[in-house]
């Protein structure tokens, strides 16, 4: 599960995802976690916080 989480964060960083809608469109093409799973693992309710985590990573 941790590998999928890290892969999802890397894709957010590489593709310069700006919001949850863009991320959900990519989810269909790549084998990455859905937005709700990312929020649960990161223990946050806002997708912007996940984007910040991806940029730091």
C-alpha cells in the first residue's frame, strides 16, 4: 500500500496536477490510488494538502 501511495504522489508531482478533478482523470489511465484513498492515508480532508506533500517529496 505504501508503494502505491508513493507512486501516486510521484505522478502528482511529475504531471503537475493542480486539483482533484485532474487527478481523477489520470486515475483511469494509470494504476494509482483513488483520491479518497490518498486522503485517508495522508490523514487529511483536502486534496491541496496532498499536492503539497507530493511537491515536498
